[in-house]
C-alpha cells in the first residue's frame, strides 16, 4: 500500500496530470462556449436568412417519427468550429515554441566571454589584456 501511495504521488508530481486536469476543465468550458456560439448566434443568423429556425429543422417520416437533421447540422457546425479554433491555437503555440527553440539555439552562437589562454579565467570577449593575470591577448577569434 505504501508503494502504491508513493507511486501515485510520483504520478501526480510529474506535472502532466495537473496539465491534463487544467486542459479538461478548460476544454469543458470551451465546449459550452462553442455550443453557445452555434446555438445562440450562428443558428439564429442562418435562420434569419433561411426564414426558419435552423435547430428545428426536421423531416417527418412517419407520424411521430422525425429526423432532426437541423440538430445534426448544428453538431457538425460545432465540431467544425471547434476543430478550426483548436487548429488555430495549435498553430500559434507551435510557432511560439519554434521561436523559443530558435532563440535558445542562437544564444550559444554569440558568446560574450572567452577564456584567457594563460590563467583560464572567463573574461570579456573583446578584451585585449587579461584583467586577472594582465597577459596581453592576441587578437584571435579563439574562444576556448
Ligand atoms: Zn589571464
């Protein structure tokens, strides 16, 4: 049992679980926003042009049996808008991540310090005389 608790704590502490929980909560809230957008804004506008309530579109086959294809179209619209928004978010996040990685890779390419070849201390890249051992440094591009 102790081992179980320890493993469970490690699982929680990995961080992924909290990220996932936040994702699920935000996703749930997001779903209701998209549903509301379709039901309360897009459907009425479409209904305005079609002269009917989009969500009420149905086809009577036999007596009480109806095909509520209007609701189905709403569900498809929901999905398409959700997919579009998620795709946009993914694109923005991917390009931001790419930029971050790009910056990380660029930093070591432009060092601001070098090692003095005589006393091996870190000194300014453009120093011509070492501040520690006062050795004259040659104007070489040597960085290590
Ligand atoms: Zn030195």
